[in-house]
C-alpha cells in the first residue's frame, strides 16, 4: 500500500490561495446582491467589505511568498 505523499509548503500555499480566491469571489457576489436589495443593511455591507479586503490582503501575501524576488 502506498504511503500518503506529503505536500510541499508551496503546494499547500497554492491550495490555500485558490480557496481564498474562491471566498473572495463569493463575498464579491454577496456584496453585489446585498447592494441591489431595496433596503441594504449597511452594517452587514461594511462587515462583508472588510472581510473581503482582509482576504485580498491574505491573497497578496501568499502570492508574494510564492513569487520569487527577481532583481532586475
């Protein structure tokens, strides 16, 4: 029987990055739908936007970690 293969740190980051991107898209859709409501809840909108921004920051951090620094 084959032993489970461990994922490299980079592979784990790539999977996490894809999950975060999906969550970011979902939040974007939720924000859009809420904004189209007749009487949108402003507090909920602010919370969702703040959460979306935090996800964007985390996505950027992971992308920076995955992208090697190239000195031109």
